[in-house]
């Protein structure tokens, strides 16, 4: 697998696509957590959201690599 994607002559790192996928998943999870009222158990909402994004990004990268091998 290449580490870059060629978009009209501009090389974009493939991790950018993974980050966009993880951001979309995290946005959906944040909406679900907000509607369920689970944020009232979180001490610092911004740090929790950042940690959630990092976990989802790691899972996305792992899943993509696992599916390609």
C-alpha cells in the first residue's frame, strides 16, 4: 500500500482519509452520547472527545490494515 494518494497531481497522505473517516464516526458517537446523557458522567468533555477520536482513529487504521492484508 502506498502512503500517498495522487489527486490531480497533488500527493495527499492516506492518513488524511482515515482521519476524515474517524471524524465522521466520532461525530456520530458524540451525538449518541449526548442524547443518551452519558456526558454528565464525564469530567472534562473536550479531553474525552479527543480521547474518543484518537481511539476511533487507531481502530480505523488497524481495521483498514487488517482488511488489506
